[in-house]
């Protein structure tokens, strides 16, 4: 996922909270089948919205503090953050159009 930034507990503040653009975070886990299905869609979104939206991936097992902070109870979960605040979220495997609609509301 070359266009998707790896976000973790240590770089979360600098990469997400201080970002000048909206940030779409994909909370996932390596053992999660739906997460693997969603990953190429998230990559497409990252490519298509490059320069307008930052896209990051958070492995909930590697970054448990960030997952707890956003009350991520199941994966995949997509959370859209703008100006340091959660604007919306989607839980589960969804089509690309649903993610694009989510992003359109903050651009």
C-alpha cells in the first residue's frame, strides 16, 4: 500500500492530529479477511484523493492505544478526521462509493 501511510501510536499526533488535510484512517488487523478485501479499495482512494486527503492504515494489534482512543471494537473500521476531530466513521467492508461519499462531505 504505497500511497497509504502507516499510522501508529507514536506518529499519530504528527501525522493525523496536526494534518492540514482530512485524514481517512483504516483500522485493520492482519488476521482480518474483510480488512484484506478493503485494503485495495483504500489504496485506490489514497491514489485518487492524493493531495486532498491523507490516507493512513492503523494495525489495531500494533497500535492498541490508538484503537482504544477511537473505540474501535471491530475491524475494518474507517474513521475520517478533519482538524483533529472525528467527522464520520464506517464499520465493515463497504464499496468504494460509500467511502467517496464520506470524504465528499468534508471536502
